C-alpha cells in the first residue's frame, strides 16, 4: 500500500484504488496516481536518474490535441521521493483499439510535436537493458547471439533491411501500447507511463499498430493509416521493417 509519508508529500486524500498493469502497483487517489519507481521502471537501468529530468521536461508541456499524465511535484520540491515514489495526474479513458487508429495517430503526432524541443539526455545512450539493446538493433546490424528458435525469423527480418536516409530523432514515448493510450469520448486520446527513448517520431507511432495486431484485433484502416502517405511513407518504413 501507499506509505503515509507519500500521502503527505503529494497531498493525497481519500481511499486508494489499485490500478491494473505495470511492473509495480500504481494507486489512484482521485485525480492523482502514485507509483514507486525502481531501477528499470523506464526500461533503462538509469530510470531513477532519468525520472526527475523527464518530469521536469514534461511538466510544462501544453496539452494541445492530446492528453497525458502530467508529473506532480512533491511538497519538498522534488519530482521523485528518496524511496522512488512519484505522482502524476490521472488520465481517464479506456485502452485504445484498432478502430481508434485515426484519432490516436493524430494525437501521437501532436504529443511528439510538443516534445521536439527537449534536448537529449546523455543517459539515453547508455541503456544496456534488453529494451535498450533491442532498440539499437533496430538501427544496426543483426545481433551476434540469437536464440535458435528465433534465428530464422531474425534472418528474415534483416533480409528486409533497406538503407534509408538519415531521419531526425527526438525524445519519443517508447512504449505506446494500447494500454498506455486512453480513449475518452469527446476528448483527444491520452497517454500514460511515458518511457523515454531517442528515435524518429514514426518509430513511436507504429507501435500501436503492432500491439493491435498482437492482440488479434482487425482494422481495415490500420495498415495504411499507420504508414501514412507522401513523405511520411518512407519514414514509417523504418519502423515497420523490423515489425513485419
């Protein structure tokens, strides 16, 4: 449960409601959500160092065309308590599905446009977790060690590799699965559990399409909608080439 000092630091009132999902339990107190972060909560071993930096950058983002879980500063003027507890605003809505694709894409582009001015943190290049290694292999050579069960599929993926022009990179939400996208009638889609990576925007945008497919959802709009048209087509192929 939530310790008393956490309730005091984030001015939490009322009963706590435990939310589903995530690597650690998250608790909702009205319009506030708190969770205790650990060393790899942000899919990097530098999570506890990156979390305060990320919170400071996201706190001033204008929600224009999207909603997102805004970081909340504690009473001691810190974004992260010494024992890892942090707080964000609660984002209402259901998990996204394939039929939400058009509005979700529009909101994702709006989100990343709001993030494009944020400078790169050096620790983003020092991610040696499985997530960080896999992310780098999307843009580099085939991994030297691949499980025999997966070797054939990996070889096929790398056989599809096509050289592409240099694409602009920026801070992206690297875990835009359906559960991290909140859809609410009459409101733009919302995003939670921000996971920082540095990559082209379209790399982030293609993730929901893959997630919808993995969960067996069908949506005639998804393939073409997520790929985009015109100059975005080539950019999207970068993300799709290792996701097909």
